[in-house]
């Protein structure tokens, strides 16, 4: 697959050959769904917690005598049926993460990249380098290129000035190639890869 390479000023910088094994697959929704679900489950805090019968602050004294009241038999007011009593089998802190094979995760990333390429939402940038960390300059360039909700993936390291300039612009997110993931790619309208980013992703996924 051949794609044009552009510069930040919208000028042309030649073309690049993209691997069909990574960017030319037929995107499968089931694979993407499984990987995104794995990512979100892993990121879930799992800090939900409730007070059980043994944890609520209340007297353990028997509330009234066992017989002769005409009412049901009860012990303390910590029982779940009473107001302010403990919760029975409520949520406790736990991890929501589940396993997903490494090969399947890599396959999911390939399908996410292929999905952007197939829909024409993949842009290859010559490099994401700025001489100055000026948000105004990057915002102007993004507007001229028609970028509204984009993810920029660079090589092993992101240019510091570019990252600082993008930090204050809503809708532009920047990641190094090792941070590339299915959820972030699908979440944005446009995927922007630098030439260094393409090389790093192809080396990672081959």
C-alpha cells in the first residue's frame, strides 16, 4: 500500500510503502471489540467497596427479647434488613483485568491500523518536530490540515517542543510508538503517523 507523506505546513514530502500485513487487513469488529474490552477492564480501578455486617458502626446488643413481643426474632441492628445495617454480598475491591494472548493483542493493533487506512483516516507525516513549543503555530497548522480529533504517533521518542505545543490543544493527542494501542486509535477520528512511527510499528508488529 502506497500513501503520500505530508509536512506540517501541508506540503508534500514524497510517498511511503506501508506493509499490507499491518495496514492492509480487512478490519474485524470482533477482534477490535475483544482488545478494547481487555484494555478497558485492565484500566478499571476496581475500588468499589461497601460495609458488611461486621464493618458497620452499630451496637451488637440484641434489640429486644427473643419471645413475647409478637415480632420476628432479631439480634443486632447490623443485619442487612435494617436501615444503616451492613450490605450482604456487596462489591469489594478487586481487579477486573483478564488475560488476552500477546499475539491476539498485536493482531488487534494491526486491525485498528488497517481500519484507519481502509477508511482514509490515516495520515503519514514526514516528522513531528517543531523549533519552538508554540501552541498557536501547531493549532494553526492543525486547522489548515483539517485535524479536529487526532492521535499523533511518533517514533521511539516524541519531540519535546511538539508534545508541549500539542498539550494545550483540545483534540490533539501525542504518543510514542510503544504507547500505540487499539482504544486510543479507534477513539480519534484521524490517525497521524510520522515516518519514524511507521518504521517503529512495522518493526514491532512483524
